[in-house]
């Protein structure tokens, strides 16, 4: 592997954790290149990288898909996507010209071996013409049922290895449908690619604010000493969405909130909050992922009745979201009228280790909630309040809460009690707030920008490792099994535009706590 140099950026939050130079030219082959993800996320991310970082001269994309397009039609569509979804607008004509000259289209079915022979020839030609030196990234952005045949076909024409350059494969979520299919997919990929070539993507790890969880914990002396069961009462992780299905009923019916959000994004947030400090955060040192996997292994497994007692699942009913009247989940196009797919999940989880024994982690996520917000709130234990027992103030003292706001309004706030000015003793909660937007002038890169760049650099720290994805599924599988045998009445309904079913409130009240209203 060639030497990479790392230079200090003047402000680490501006450029991500590291600002790297000397990116080697490569070709990114996108399977499923006419799909939504390519148009909304991948092409705009690549264009922004070309604009800002610059991508190396010669960087090329091969779009591998079934529709009968040409290079020209694909370029036109790419321009439209970038115009619609790019973070940086308007499109810069010079950057676009040079970026577009590297976009190529190859029409083929995913199962046709001939298509892979053509792909091989095209890649060799690009190596000659654009100097991409045999460096390749294959990006699987098709429906997951097609992953195995694409992987096998790549192997069959020898595209999994290259004597001249490096070869990597990025695999989109969902990675498996349950524990056994995830294991099977891992086995199939491992037959063709080595683990260090495999990049299982979870876009939450590319978000600046998610990466900042570790910086916040480990670069500041004052938080880590209280980051444990002695001081923390409980932790709430919320990923609320006001969006509904967005035309993805086919996918969502098979997935539901637990597979769509909890198995991947929310367990990533949980592991970053709960993990022990790693021995290094260098590219590919694996220490961060080692520590995350330990947390997943420490998750108290739920089984049988525990699943019913510790989780709430629900579907949205009709209601109003953002001033619009919306139908209930069961009335959505493409949803079975008797569907048991959940659009909301709340659960209580314990991390059975020395640091977190006895501290509940409450997770909740749902579609058609009142607003889009992702946050992690750490609520601390209260001090003894006997000094205030003779005044009204005792009832006014609220626990300290440290909130990491992942999105939107990215930032951090700390809630504490302060004396209301006046002659009597009144206490009110106030917030100390940090906003990314006001402290750092530059816009944050999109998650996919960061992750694509890392994959080009060969840094897999922010990607999910084989044992990690299997540990996530091991925990989730117990819940899926518990739900499978639970009566239909355990699937509640909530009004669209509300914060979830009443049962979720009662669930946390039983512990003497309440959900935050972010
Ligand atoms: C995706 C899910 O992985 O994440 C979507 O499939 C969800 O259902 C999305 O809407 C949320 O991502 P973000 O970045 O908007 O929080």
C-alpha cells in the first residue's frame, strides 16, 4: 500500500477528523446506478468532493445498471441530480465538465457474466486512458437480493483482486434481513473478498456530529469521569422522523423500524456513547471497532416475555404532519392491509459491563413523528436536595441533562439549575448551548462525502466490521423472535404527528422517568 501523508488541518471540525492529501486516482463502479441512492446521495457527494477536496485527476465512475442509457444520458441525469441534491449550488461549470468527463455508463443485467467481462475491459481501458492504475471500488447499491450474484460474478472474472492496484467493495444497508441472512452474506462476500477489502456502510457514522461523540468524550477532561453508572441515571437516544414511507413501501414492509433504524444507526450511536476509550483512533487500527464490538457483546439479551416488557412497537395511524393530512400506515399504497410492520419502536436496553451496569438506555425511533430530530440525552443522578427541603425550590430542581444534538441544530447543550433572581429561593433549569453553526463557519460535509473519501483512502474505521454486524443482529434477532410469537395486540397505533403510542409513555413512566420532548 502506498504511503499516505496526513497533515494537520487548522481546525479539525472543518475538515473532519483528519485532512488527508495524496488520494490515488481510482474508478468507482456503482451497481444500481440509476437508483435513488445514487442520484440523491452518491453523485452529489462525489461532485462535492470534486469541488472541495479535489478528487484526483482521472477519478472515474462506471455506472453499471440495467436501463438502456448511454454515457451521455447518464451524464445528463447526473447533472440533474447534482442540481437538485448537491450541498454546494449552483453547479460550477468547470468542475462539472471535468467531473462529467469521468462518468461512464455500462448497460447490463446483474446476472449476465458477459456484462462483467465488458466491465473488466472498460476498467482496463480507463486505467490506460485516465491513469486509474488498477484502483477500484465496487459500490453495491442494488436491492440486497442481488448482492450475492454481483459478488460472485465479480469474483468469476477476477475483478476481486488486481495485481496492479487495490480493490475494495462498499456494501449498502440493509446488510442481511436477520442474523442468519447477515451471516450468510458475510460468508458469501468472504469467499470473494478479504475482510480488509470490505466496507459495510452505515451513513450515520459519516455524520460529523456522530464522529464528534468520541471527540467530545475523549478530548475533554471534564466529561469522561462522570460517564458511568455512578453519575448517570439513564440515557435516551431518539431518532425521530417526520417523514413517512417516501415511496419505499416495498422495502419498508420487509424492514420496519427495527431493521431500518435500530439494527444499524441506533446501535452505532449507542456503541459510541457506551464504549471504552480505544487505544488509538488511527486509520485502520481497528481499536475503535474492537471497543464497539465489546459493547454489543455486553448488551443484555432480551428473550420471550422480556421482549414484550422491554419493547414497544407501533404503526402510525392517520393524522397531521407538518400541516398536511396523512393516511395511516395500513392505508399507504403498497402496504398490506393487515401488515404487522412497525413504524415506531421504543425499547429499554442494558449494557452489562462494569461501566454501565444498571443504567437503562432508552431507544426510540419512528416515522411520522412531529419533527425530525436525532439526539442523545444523558441524564445525571440528582445530588441530595436536603438543603432546599424547606422551600418550594426542592420540587423545582431538575436533573442535569447533557444533550448531544446529532441533527438538526447540531450542537451540545447542558441543562442545570440556576437561582431565579429575587429575594426568595426559586430554582429554574437553564441551558448552556453550543451550536456548530455559530462556532464553525464552514458547512459540514455530507455523511456520504466523508465515507466515500475514507473508502478511497482505505480507511475502514467508520465502516461496520464483520463481527460487528453479526453482533448487532444477534441482539436484534432475539427481539424479532419475541415479536414473532407475540399476539397482534402488542402492535400499537399512534396518531401521525404525535410522539408515539401512549403505551410508550406508560412504559417509561413505570420506571419513574419520562421521554424528553426534543
Ligand atoms: C435510512 C433509512 O438508512 O436512514 C431511512 O432507510 C431513514 O428510512 C434514513 O429515513 C434517515 O437518515 P437521516 O440521515 O436523514 O437521519
